[in-house]
C-alpha cells in the first residue's frame, strides 16, 4: 500500500490510538440536573480541555472511546488526566480504562478483558 493511501486510511505508521473508558454513576439517586451537570463538566474539564474527543455512552453499562481531537494518538498523560479527573469525582465509582487501541478500526472482537480498574 502506498504511503498516501496508508495516511488516508490511518494504517501502519499513520495509525491513531485511543482508549476505552467505563465508570459507574449512582443512577438511582442522581437527579437529571446532577447527571447533566456531571456530563457537561466531564466533557469540558476532562475531555475538551485536554485536546480529546469522546464517543459512546455515559452511565450504566456505557462505554466511551476517547481519542485525540487533533491528528495523532492520545497520550499516556492524557489518559492519566482523564482517569484522575474521574477518580476525584465523588459520584464516580469503578473507573475502568483499556490499553491503547486502534481508534479507527478498533478490536476485531468484543473481548474487553483488557479493561482494568483504576
């Protein structure tokens, strides 16, 4: 595959890495206003202020894929910042984060055994 095509398809040396994140919130005791406030703060303080984007669901059983907003891979420093932000939130429980994985093509299977607790 030619370099131009590898770059366009985010393959080989142009692969971009991100990480998956899961955490629990106390859904039964959380008001809708508290939930929306948490989501907005999380997106602004942990994601956007660290040049990241996320996709997925927040809450029970939700998974988030976190990637770098600009070209390139998310860094260990960015992952640590997001995990620390969540660990400092009193509402958040059971933070789980994956190893870095291909942000464009992801895992071939649905085996999430590499997600570990923080």
